[in-house]
């Protein structure tokens, strides 16, 4: 029987972590600027799949290079670090920043790919790939989580974003990352 545990853990982790994240603010900005939800949604999908596939591969490679004991404590510390990082609200500095005028899809793809570099959801993807397999479930799950958090913002715009309980979402995401860190600390990587 197919478990899909990595898919569901990855989806939930990233969906929660993404609430109030700078990429969610970027989705709102792009929706307001272009007012074309389908190209924006496809741009988010394309950027996330590529970025998170690279991240998951990197996580797998890291897990192959390090001993299980060293990896266990690095992953534990990293999950706890991401839990603390999640509590800090993100802000998107758009002052003086111009989006490319090459269309909503290209602008979204480039902007989302760049915004995800070093972002907590990218770090989470790397960490999830050190703990779970197969990689396709990690990439599919983190991508699905990204879409679950961002597509409502794209379609419903500013009204929806104002009604989100961002503080509660950050605390829930931090709790998930902390739980993952403690799980790895007590159970190990494998």
C-alpha cells in the first residue's frame, strides 16, 4: 500500500509556513499588478517545482554525505531554527522595485523562484528531504503546500489576505517545525 507520508507532511508543513510569508505577499502584489490569476498561478507552480526539486535533491545529497548521527543533530537544530524563524513576520519591500513587464507568467516565475532562494520553505524542503523519501513526494508536497497557501491570495486578493490570522498561522507553523525537530532528535533520521 502506498503511504504518501512524505507528501502529506511536506504539504502541511509548507502550507502552514507559507501563511504570511514574503512569497504570499508577493502573490498579492502580482495579483494586484497583473490581474491575471491563471498566468500567476502557473508561474507560482513552475517556480516552485524547479526550486523545490533542486532543494529536495540537495537535501538527499546532504543526507548521503553526512553520518546519520551528525545529520540527526544538524536537522534537529535546523528544524528548531526554522521554527523560530517562522515566528518572525515577513515583509516584502517593494519600494522602488519594478516587476518585469514581460507578462504575468514570466514575472511570477522569476520573482517566485528568486524569492524562494534561502526562504524558510526552501530550507524546509531541504530538511524534509533529509528525513523523508521518495523525493517526488517531497517536491509534490511542498509544491502543493505552496499552492494551497498562495492561490487563494491570487484569486481573492487583498480582502482574503487581510482576514488571515497571520499570528496564529505563524505559531502553528513554528509548532510543526519544532515537532519535526524534536521527532528527529528523539527518533533519528531513518
